[in-house]
C-alpha cells in the first residue's frame, strides 16, 4: 500500500486533493508529541473496559495530545470537546468521536445474533443505516461495528455480537452492515465510519472464556476467521479494530504477521486500525513485551495505528528520537487518522454533526420503529410447534407467565448505545393491545430465575384457567455480551422447573425464549408444545414477537448457529470435517451404545453428535414444499458460476417465509474439506398457495479454500451441490465439476 488510503477512495477528486494537501501540510508541521496525540484515543465518559485513568481529557484535547474520543456522553459534551480541539489546540485539528453503535442508537434492533437469524442482509443494511442516521445526528462520527467475529462457542458471551458460526453468512452481514453504516459518502450527515472487529480470531477464545488464549491454525484462520474481514475490506470499511487475543502467542495488536502481512498485504486494507480497549498496554500483560514502552513499539512496528486508552504512546516520541521506531511509520499512522477526519468532512466543518434539532427529530421515527418491528419478527426462530399450537388465536384465554414478558430493559440486550427501556414495547403490552380473550400475566420469578413469593402458585392458578399457556423464559441480558461467558448453557434459576410444572397442567404450553446465545435446553424443548427463540429483539420486541405469535407473519428466523444439546458437545457446528472415522449413517445408534454397535468411530457414548437444532433450521407455520430444481452448467471453470434454480411452493392458505439454502461439498482436496459449506441463500416470502422459482449462484471463486500450497484457491474436482431448508434437511442434491 502506498500513502493514499482507501478511506479516501470514495471521496470525489476535488475534496480528496484538498484533504491530502491539508494532511501533508499538517504532518510537516507537527511535533512528535502532537503526532502521538493524533494516535491517542481517550474515553470521555463511561468505561467500556478495564478501569483506566485517562487523566484530564479536556487539558489533553486543548493541548492537541488527543486525536479521538470514545464514549462522549452528550451532544453538549461533544460540542465542548470539539471546541477545545478546534479553537485551542495548536493546529486546530478536529476530534473524531466514536461510540459502540452495535445494533441501533436510540432505536434498538435485535442483538446482532438475532439480526443474523433474519438471514436477510438487505434488512440489516437498512437497520444499520437507521442506526447511522440516528447516531450521526447526535454527534457520533465512528462506530465500533460491525463485529465480524465467527464463533463456534455459545459459552462466549460475545456470540450475541456476531453473526454466528458460518463465514459465508458472517461475510454477507459484514458487507450489509458496512454498506448500511457508511453509505456512499462518509461526509454525509446520515453516515458513520464503520469498524470491522476484532481482528482476528477472537471468536475462538478457549473454553468460550472472554479474553482467553486463542490457538487457531493457519488453515482455520484463513477459512473461518478471515473471510468476513476480507468481505468488510472489499466493501470499503474505513477502519478495523485489533483483537485482544494472541495469534501464535503474539498479541494481535502487535502481530506484524496479522497486521502488516495479512490485513494490509493479503486483504489490501488501506484504512485505519484502532486497538481494542487497552490492547496495546496488554501486549505487556500477555508477557510479549517488556513494559509499556516495548508494547508501544510492538504495536506501531506491527503496523497498528490508534491506541484506545492505554496511554502507551506517551513513549512514541522517545522511541522515534532514540531510533527505535521510524518517524515514517508514525507519519503513516497519523496520515490514516487525518484522512479519516478529512473523509468525514471534519476539516470543512468540525461541527457538521452537531445539530440539536436533528438530534431529536432524527431518532425513533415511525419508520425506524417499523423497521425494528420487522427485524424483530424476521429474527424469531420457531424451533418447535407440536400440533400447530402456534399461532395463537386472539380469542383464547392465555396465561402469560414468566420473567421476560414485561421487562423492557432486557429486551435491549447488551451494547445499548442510547437505547432506553422507556421506548420499548414489551410482549405483555403488545398482547394486551390486540388480545381479545382473557390475558392473565404472572411474572413468577426474576429474570435470573430467582423465585418470587407465591410466583409458582400464581402461575399454576393462571394456567389452570387458560386455554393456552405462553411462558417467557431466558437469561438476563447482561449474561451475554462482553465479559459475560458462561460454563453452563442452561436456563438460570428456577425457570426450568417452572416450565416443567406448567407442562403438567392441562393447557398446552408455548414458550418464547429470550437469550443472547443459543441455550442447551433439551428438557425445555421436550416439555413444551411450541418453542420460539426470540433472542433479544430490541425496541419493538413486543409487537415484533406478537406478529409471529399471532401468525400475522410467518416466523422469519433461521438459526445462524447450531444449538447444542449440552455444553459437552461444544464446539458443535455444521461445517465440520468428515474425520477418518465418521459415524456410519446406516446404523441405528443408541446412547449408551448396544453391544453390536460400532464404537470405534468419532462419537459420544452418551449423546448424539448432532446438535439439538442445526445451523439453518427454523420452522414455518405454512407448508412449503421443495417441488423441483435444476442447476447448470455441470462443468465450470474459474470465473464461471453454477446457477441453481429451486421451485418452492407454499401449499397452505397462509403466508410463508422460506430460506432456501445452497450448500457445497468439495469431495477431495489437498486438505480435508468440510462435509458441507453454505454457498448461497435466498429468503423468500410466499403468498398463500404461491409457487416460485428461486435462483442462486455459486461462483467458482466461492469454492476456494486454503490449499496445501498455502494459497487461497479452488481446486479442480467434483463438488456436491445440496439445496434444502437447513444444513440438516436437504431436499435435492447433485454434483458438478470444477475444471482448470
Ligand atoms: C470491546 C470493543 C469495544 C471497545 C470500546 C472493548 O472492551 O472489546 O468491542 O468496541 O471496548 O467500547
């Protein structure tokens, strides 16, 4: 990469020239301390990590020793800080202001794992654009999103920030979010600079414990973790954030291999890199640098740029003066910061995002709420529905039981930006609005499952009088997100017992599950007639979930992640390798196995290998049939595609939502290849009785992997092609050849 950054690639010629000129003028005139300042980011308000004292932020800004701030608490504060930077600091360089706008600013959309369950990147592009509009109207320039980590570990609390276990799905959402946040022009008043994070491998923290050791092979890095970063870079993401973890025992922030060779070299990233909270300082804590000075040296030498809060760049001027770091390396990093400011339009008008009137009028509009409701209903995954218990009839007498029916704060999940419980419509409120039969609400226990006095009895009494019991259970919102790992994936407290007791009553039980992660709840699944995974659906939780519960909308969600039966199966994921001893499909299996059964295969004695619910799974109220398919050509070469056409038919008299999923299997490779890989998907809404041909493309380049020659390439050979409604429910399969 040369000096011209891709941050400016989309900026028109005239503005780009002006920004580049200004940047070079500034660089020529700045002291080493001022340069280190541009690379320093302080927190101006609440902490989103370890307790770190940033000193007097106002003084540092006025002295030109800070380039960016995160977590500024109000528009008034933002204006004050910007005035200090522009009017008092030596060069008057404006600040760039950052915030974690993860799944909405004021209007809160479902947690990202729920948004991924929509399998609808266009919808997520729209929700990200709304988040950007609201945040930019409130003085935010830069969001630390999207999180594009891929994870196979639901114990890891940050699974809620991801798009799940699959690199293809995660890449599609990475692109959608970057487009949604950034739009066409970073200087637009409705856009934010995006940040793909956490680079890289963070989703593989051992044991699902946050901040833990990561040990991924090169193949795994290339095939599982890098693709969504490559997609985000290709989509023009302006910034990337370093991860906390090590790669090959070297902290990601200080890894020349990851940053310089792979991100800037192989992926061609030309934007700005920011550390994670104190991740430069933690290079020393990892024991990979001897103190802060060495940590600073490792980070800048690796090619990382901005330091979030650790303060280790205080050592940068001396490192340069003493010849340990090239000033050109520092200049290159500062150039990226200044280019970001230029691209955001801050040199032209540092106050352009501070408009008190718009700050109010741009948030929580009817349109934003409508999109939040659509997202909530499209993210809900129907896991069980015995005897068609759902949808509910508005005339039924319903006992609405459990701790999540009327808990507005929990609906917002973790990372709430400006999301407010007061803005949330809960399920109880939404149902009360439309239900015609009796609706009795009993909370029964707290969200963490702590019993409340008389709760169980009241719940059973209500159930005794009801036609249907709708029980809401889950895990508290703070049990997901950062620093929220769990060793157990069960329902906390007495919730499981509560559902079991309700299941003994006469009325059938439907359950809405609210969680940040897939929970291993086989007993719950067995005891209820209907089970809906609602995730944490956001501001419009109640109306969105009610749309599905009453059947105004077919459940739109499909699992972006496998749901384990038990923690002991983790990691359990669909795109696994075959192993040398796969479980024979033709045999019947028992747990524990009988004497005649094969045990010398890759299996457990006590549970099946398969998850409780597989990747891609989700039921519909309708009856969608996969009628027919065709694909061609049967032989493709590099640069060509196989076109798959699938005919689906809604055989019912209600609307249907179907997600047609296309998988491939590379039968033989220079390395062992997964048994299945998602290649393409199409979400369709079908009217009653509607038949539709759905088309998807599998490009030869989608077949590429990290070959034994250590290159990203597709190898000629035979590929199975499978089409179905989930990774475990394949309707049609065939094969095609990839030739040289
Ligand atoms: C998190 C990041 C976040 C940052 C700033 C860190 O602790 O890991 O995802 O963007 O804080 O809030």
